[in-house]
C-alpha cells in the first residue's frame, strides 16, 4: 500500500492508503520525489475547475521522481533513472493534434486530472503515455524540486512561443506569482532588455531577482504611465497577462506598442467576461494570443533548460512538506506563503 492525496469529492482532498500500482506491459512505475502545487490544484479541490477531472483521482501534475519498476517490453528506461513526464496524453488523431496543438487535443487526458498524479508515493505511467513518448528520462540529474518545475516551465514556453520575445525588446509581465516569475526569467533568457513586472508588493523583490529590470505594485493609469515612461512613450513590444484578473484584459492592450504582441496566459474565472476596446487591436495592429498547457516538445525543452542551468529557477521552490503534511502544504499555497510549495512523498 502507499499514501496518496485522493480527491474523493469536491472540497474533500484526503490522504489515504491505496494499493501501489503494478506496471503492466509497456508501463513504468515512478517513485515520486517531489510534486509542486499550483493554483490550478486549489481550483480542482474547490470545484472551481471540473473539466476533465475524475472523482477519486490522485491529484498532482507537477512531479519528478525515479523509475521504480518497468513492465514487460519497456526498453531504454533504467530502474533508478530520474524522470518526469508530459502530463498531456493526446489522441494524436484529432484536428488539434494533427495541426501541432496536441495540448488542445479534443480527447485530452491529463495526469492529476483524469490519470492519477504525483501527490502520492508512486505514479503509474500507462502504456499509452509511454507509447506517445511522454516520459522524459534525464541524462544529467538535478534536484527533484527543480525538475518538478518542468511542467509549469513547459506551459510558459508554450505561451512564450506565441509572442516570441526577441533580443533588445521590451516586455511587461502582469502578475508576480510563480507563473509570472517564470515568464520574467524566460524573457530575460530570450534577451529582453526592458522587463517590467507589475504585481503584489510582497513579490516585487522576487520579480527583480528573476530578471525584471523594474518591478512595481501599480495598477490602472499609474501602471500605464510607468510603462510609457520606461519605453520612451512607445509601449511594450510584448505584454504577458500572468494572473487571471479580468481588469487587466483591456489594460494589457493599452500597454502594448504599435505592432506589439499580447498573450493572455492566465486562465480567467469560468463564465466571466471582460470588455475590451477592439480599436486598440485594430489601429495598433496588435497580435493577441492565448496559451494553454504544453506539448511534449515543450516539456523536453523545459527539462533541457533546467538541467543545463540556462534557466536557473530552482529557488522558486521556497517551501517543502512531507506527504504526511499535505494539508499544511495546501494551506501554504492558499495563503501564498513564499513562492512555490513542494510536497516530498519520498521524504515521509
């Protein structure tokens, strides 16, 4: 038996004993060493997010671990190897998949939503995920808490790919939570020379640490004025909305320069709408995109960036809890303690 965080029903996440999965033909069993928790997990627990979520599922979609056992027919996956996994299991035959957007698959199944996730001592990678190449085996080991960040980094890479920051450009990141900080780090890595972060007072120092050239707790007209001043009146080449605040939907357009690119990366409250001025898009010829989930290729690139040290974001994980203290870990995320919270199932 093993301990696992089971979503028994909406609002009821329970740490309980469940059988350890046994890998069948083509399957791999992973012993989980770290699973970071994100705001989406809180939305799943509360019932704010239900699409694709199976009652009774083991939560956790940002995980890292080691191969504990392999099923018959699995080659090239050594027991003991450090691994993570693309959480997107696509059908590979629908229009979205065939157009290169497997992360938007019409028959999408996700680890930690439908498939059992990483808030447990062990996780089973089913044959379909193995056949599709979801499992990533590391060549150079890194801390488990850093590897667990490959999932949110991969999602940010997908969003960043929509706006393609070029060296010398200016970027505004709205939101200084963990996702906003990752977007700041990626903008710096891409060569942006002006990176303005706008968010909570308590996260401004972290934004600067991750690469922002300016971090402010401004909103509304004051924020618009600040961006104009720091971009010589032009506005930003790229604006990334990294927090689901509907009031930012139109302001993001206002902050963009002529020919700028705006990415609504964050998910917004279901059923809610925002008003925008379409003339901002029309007369400035703005490119407006979204970003949801990540491709397997994004996950592999995230692992490469993390393992090479090119993307140095391991310090994003500021709090660590053993699985036995799951409730405290979830509470820490809800209270926004520190930056990123990790649960360490292998630690007890």
